[in-house]
């Protein structure tokens, strides 16, 4: 039996992760970025009818990406900075 795709929009967590994936895989994350900058860029890929990403939710999602080694983090004067890890560096 095949699974039918449900109608309607994706869940909020799926949409947020897809938006962050777009930002991480773009040229934007080639340089160190703060959570504010990442949230600003990711919100361009989220509908205006949805709640926009906050810096707190960006940090929470990026912590799981850090465990998966998709991004690296450094602490610069108590402000976290994030950098995408290119697949060739692994």
C-alpha cells in the first residue's frame, strides 16, 4: 500500500528546518554569522502568514546541526557565531 501525501502545508518545524538548510547551503554561511543574521536570511524563505524565526529558535536548531557536524560554532565576546562546514573539509 502506498502512502498518500497529506494535503495542506508542512509542519512548522519542517518549514523552519528547510529554510535553515537553504541558508546553510548557500553562499551566505561561507563567513561567520550571528543568529540574528541567520534568522533574517532564513525568514526570507518563510511565508509572511507564519510566525517568523527568532534568534532563540535558530540557536536551538543549529545546536542539533552542530552535533551532526553541518555547522561549527565559536564564542566571540559572549555572542555565538556560526559557520557552515563544507563537505570537502570533513
